[in-house]
C-alpha cells in the first residue's frame, strides 16, 4: 500500500539491490526524535546520492526536494509530525486520505485491529513500498529496520520503544502519565527493568536507573529468554496502564535481525500460566511476499532471518580485500566507543572477507579478538544467535598453535561459543567445543564451564541419567563427593536439622556472600542436580540438599542458597518447613537472588499448600512463573506452570477453565521442549478430558516420550496414579486395581521430600484402597494401606483444617464402612459433605455425596441414596464434569426404577 504519486512527500525507499557500504544510517537522527518523515526524506536523498534507488523513486533535482519540504510545512499534521503518544488512546483511525483502490486492504487492517481490542494479538503484513502509518484508538510505536544496522540486534524495536519513552521525557504535559507508567513498570518488573533499560535508554531515564553495561557473563539462556519475556511484560504494562491497544509498526522487515524476529514472535504468541491482558497489533511492511511468514497450527511465525543478496557492483575478486580493509579501518574507532554499531560493523566486514583475506599473521589474532568483543556485546543485547556467529567466526581466525600462543583468547572464545551453542540447542557443535577445551585446557577449573554446559545439554536432551553421572563426577573432582553416602533418610534428616540448628534466622540472613568462582559453579551444579535427582533418584535428593546447606554455611550464600530454606525432607514436619519457607523469601528479598526465585517459590509453595487454603496457593505459582520467566529460567517456569495447573484442578476450579489453562501450558512446554514436565501435565490433561466427556486425547507417543515413561520413576508414578484415579472416578474396578498395583511398584522409589502430590495421592489412593479392600481377597493389605493414608490426612488436617479436614473425614467414613461400623460411617460421610461445602471444594463435595450414596444403597436406604446421587450429579455438573455426570446418571438409571427417578430424568 502506498500513497498516490505526487500527493505526499517522496519518502518511500526502495530496497537496495547493492550493499553500498559507505551509506550513512539515519538512526542517529531518529534517536534525537527528529520526525520520521524528515528522516526518511534525508535517507532518500542519501540513497539517491549513492545511486541505490530506482528511477521512479529518485529525487531528480532539488526542486523536488523543495516541493516535498513545502508539503511538510503546509500540512505538518499529515506529513511531518509523528503521532502524539499522549493523544493516541483517544484518536481514531488515521490513514492519509490519498489512498486509492485499497479499500479491501484497509478494511482487512481495520478488522484485524478491532479483533485485538477484543483480546487476541494480531499480525498484518503489508507488501510493497513503505510509507503507511496506522493507529486506531490505541498506542502507536513505529520503527524502521535499516540495511546498515543489521549487525545491531533490536535496532528497530529499540528505536520504537525508545521514541515512545522519549515523548514522556520531552513533554511536560505528560508528567502524570509518565509517573503512572514508571510506577507500573516498577511494580511489575521490579529490578528486572534494568535489563530492558539497556535496550531502551529512555526507559532508564524515566525510572532513574544508572546502568552497568558489563553483564555478558549472565547465563546466556536466561538472558535471552528473560529479555523476550520482559519485552512482553513491558507491552502489557503499556497496554493495561493506558487501557489501549499497542500497535507496533515495523518497516523494511527484509532487513530485520534474528533477535527482533524472535522478540516479535514472543509478543505475538504469549503462552504460559500467567494471564496476559495485552491487546497487541503488529503491522509489518515488506517489499515482497517471499519467505516472510509461515503458518503453523493456525499461528503465524516469522521465517528464518530474512536477508537480501548484495554486492553486485563490486568485482567478486575485490570483495574480500575491500571488506577486510574497511573492517580494519573501523576496528580502532570501535575500541572503547559508546557506539556498539561500529564494533559490530567492523566485525561483520572482517567476517565477510574471511580468514583468506588476512595478509599479516598478526591480523588473525586481531580479528579473533574483535569477534570475541562483538560476541560479548551481542550477548549484552541478548542476541545469542548473532553472538554465536561471532564466536564461531573468531574461532575460524585462530591458527595452529593458538592454544599455546594465545591461550586466554582461545579459552574464552571456546567457552562462550559453547555457552551460546547450549542456548541455540546446537548440541553437536557444543560437544566439539567441549572436547576442544577438555583436550587443551591447562587446569580443571579452566574446563569447568564447558563441562557444566555439557551436563545441561545432556539433561535438556532427555539424557538425564548421563547428566547426573557426569555432574557427580565433576563435583567429586572439586572436592564434593556425593557417592557412597549410606546414611538413612532419618539420619540425613537429623544431620540436616543439626546443621541448621546452629544458626538463627537472622544469622542465616546475614551470612556473607560466596566469592569463590569454583564453589559458585559447584553450587549451580548442585542446584541442577537436586532437580534431576528428584525426578530419577528421589531418595538421594535429601543428601544433595544437605550438601547445599553445608557449603552455604561454610563458604557463604550463593544464588542457589535460598533453596536450603525450602527443602525440608522430613515428611509431615509442616510447621518447621513453613518457617523456613518464609525465611527463604526473606533471603531472596535481602540479597536479590533473582536467579533462583522461581525455584524457591516453586518449592516453598509445596509447603504452603499444607498450611494455607489450597485455593489461594495457585497464585504463588503464578508468581513463581513470572519470577522464573523474568530470569529466563524456562525449566522453573515449566515447573511452576505444571504444579499451578494441578492446584487449579484439585482445588475444584471449573474444568473448562482448567482445560484452557492446561492447553496453554502444554503448548508452552512443547514449544520449549520441556518434555518431562509436559508429559506429567498431559496425564492430568487426559483425566480432565475424561471428566469433561470429550473424545480429545493428549499426544505423547513419540519415541523420546515413550522412553521417558519407561525409565523415569516419577513419570511412571504420575501415569499410574492418574490411571487409578480415573478408573476409580468412573468405577472401573479391575482397571483401578491394576493401576493401583503398578502405582505401588513405583512409589517405593519416588517420594523423598514433602510435596503437595503426597496429600493428593494419599487421599485418592486411600479411597481406592478401601474400595479394593471391600471387594478383594487381599482385604487386609488394602485396608492397611488405606489406614496409613487416613492417618496422614488426619495429621495434615492439624496444619490446615481448610484443605484437609473433609478429606480426612471421607477416609474415616470409608474405613468405618469397611469395618462394618455403619453408624460411624454415616456420621463421617455427613461431616465430609459439610466440610467440603464449607471449604469450597465442589468436586470433593460431589465425591462425598456419591460415596455416601453407594453406602446408603448398600444399606438399602434407597430414597437417601437416590437423593445423594442426584446431589452428586448437581455438584459434578457445577464442576463441569459432564463425562462423569453421564457415567453416574447411567448407573442411577440402571439402579433405580421408581417414578421419582423417571420424573427427574
């Protein structure tokens, strides 16, 4: 879409067919908030001077420039001024009135925009020459990708957001909205806003932040995921603060860098456990349709990095020398300068030339080091695809004997290349870098980083047992031996308590910070090992926790240390665990250990669920998800999502709501390849489908997923529990018995520390055990198991009457029914019903009515039985369990033939 020739300034810019390396970018003008139309006019004139525009768009003389300037002066509100961000939330659609023959396209844009106002994010792509600006009752952010800024990540995005923030700084009339925006950003993002401010300097000015640019040593996968998430949060804050749709218009998409593409993807496709209130409309302009967008599962995704061919005007034999000399000329200017683009451009030009263009051997080291610096700069800007390319290019310039002659440079290049390989899931290249450092590293400490990256790569590739073995070997080599610990669970618990008993809460809060780099790395390994052990060797996990506590108290607190206050392995010791959970949060807040926030909240919520009302605890996992995403920790975000969904389900939230949240969560895990937790959640998802009565089934039939089910005891336990639960709910006795027996075979190797799953499993498996005891030859064994479950729920009811009282009462009723103590059974059924109703567990109220009805039917109190069956049906319907309603109704229809039943039906 473009305005008719002659009706507006000639500010369209055709795409260069040649890469003229001497062209000047107009980005500095945009940074000074010069109107975009004037920037485009200047850029057009520069490109005319360079001969890079076609005849129909070229200025043929200063008279044409004068005519366009006259239009800017005569109609500034149409052609000169950028949008007034303070007014955009009240203005209507603004498209130049010189649009002809494009009504269908305009209608499509308007309709897509209106859909964003209703809720969903939308994407529109305009093909053809650029120049259109759109806003309709919302906030417009516009930017333009520059052919000569491709080496700088987020150039157009940063410009768009920076211009938006700059308007608040320049306009005194917007002081109140600026204060409101700053308050909301601080409230939602907290200290994490500093990472965004590095990308958007004017945001730092709004918030009054002093920025430190040396952060490349942050975990690379965390930084990349974190920045994408923070951008989404920033857009959500803007949208919710001013109650308006955020429109992001990016021009010249063919010059987009991969980091910007990934960020826009994230903005368009927000998935996860947290609620997203963003109304986001993306308008992109591209000269042709080829290779821009792919559609997968009904969603739009940007295709791979979009670049156009260049260099036709330069003789192919001269290209290398020209690029190399240009890059070498820029290199001294880039050293110590504030303009990142000079450093990146110099590296780009040298890399285009390649090692074969080197004429002096000393230049190999210069170029390798320049790529190292460029890679670090790209990591600061969270573009780890670009950083990865710089490190690999730097390695390609290293010559023979580089490990001897340039050891430090070689080690850092391979270390950071391995780090980026992990982020980009290039496991093959990561292994090669790992083997290179292992072969040439001069000390074990020098090899430690790549070994850590490799263990994480193994874990993320579903090779968790190998990862654990390698981690144990690494820890042993730095003096932390975890193998051969023969102490029992009770002994480990006592030893852990003894360690903690020597310090008060205040002393733990005031413990010094850990400074030894090797020990800090070891603590990170222990933190990852703790998660891995919990999934594969649960009974070893408490010993890992014990060592984390010991090292934290001896060497100081690390980002992993707050976990020590949340892992209390002694089942049932609720009050002490709850005390340490609150201490852990204090430790997080005091020392700012955001890296482990998601994990601490996740683990702590398990304990909170035994003290606080269950319905309230799911919000903690929402907080844990936000904290994990803000630090870029996808694994912990997935864990919080997984348990949050379980708490929703077992709290009795309407199943349609649970179904929707679960679908988003499974998509989140699938897109990020978090398979173990996805499979866990899909078993619950299957249960939800059965209860609702849909034929839909989760898909978990890949070889990798089948292998996880076959080898991971935690996953197997979840699988057989849900099989037993579903069979029990639908009264399939044989299936319930088979799954219960399989469950018991797995459970021996599963539990080690207190999780909320203990109480869920104890309650429902206890009900199943008593059901089996009434109908099985092995009555005594099943009865004993049911009694143990009942006693556990009774004890937990002491710490949270709200959550556990009704469950304990129902187990007491079922046990009394088994024992033939019918008077006691009657009393506890009624108590269970009353308690479930009082504490808002509609699904468990339904279950209590149903089990009481079976009891009354057995006692031949048919009217009472029918009444309770019908009440159970009503409660199941409220829960949204229509599949269960159909199943129970058929049973009632078969069991009762009285006129009352026919009247109800």
